[in-house]
C-alpha cells in the first residue's frame, strides 16, 4: 500500500507482469467453454476489488480521513479500478481474479457464474 495512494494494491494488476500466464489462458478457455463473456464476469471483478478495499479500510488505511471517509474514498476508487479492469476485457478480468483468488478459486467463481 502506498501512503499517498492507498488503492495502489487494488490496481496492481496494471503494473506487474503476469506470473500466472498459463493459469489465465486455461481459465479464459474455461470461461469460453462455460459460455461466459467479459460482461458475465464484471460483478466478480467488482466484488473482488471491493473486498480488497474493505480489507484496507478495516486494517486502518487512511487514518487521517477517519473510518467513514476512508471507506467512501477507497470504495469509490474501487469502483473506478473495477470499471477499468472490466473495460480491458476478459483476460484482464481473469488476471485480476487469479491474483486475488488463485487458479482454483477463480475456476470455482467462473463455474458458479455459469450455473
């Protein structure tokens, strides 16, 4: 977490090379087999990014703002971040989900979304 940008962790998928490349490819293929498109994964990304923001708030991020203002600020930033990821398409979405939930967790989320 960056002191001047507490949501940098939530946007870290944009800066780091993808270390889960094969996993992402496999999960993109799975999403296709399940009939899922990027629009079907949007809410999973929003939920994931907001979970990260909640963890930041609950761990005391931005104490100078106070709890309520920190909550609002970080969750507003989470909306922007999730929207950006979703606009990048299915690969970016799955990269984010794998980074947050691992391969198995992301596979379970995709299968659940398809049912």
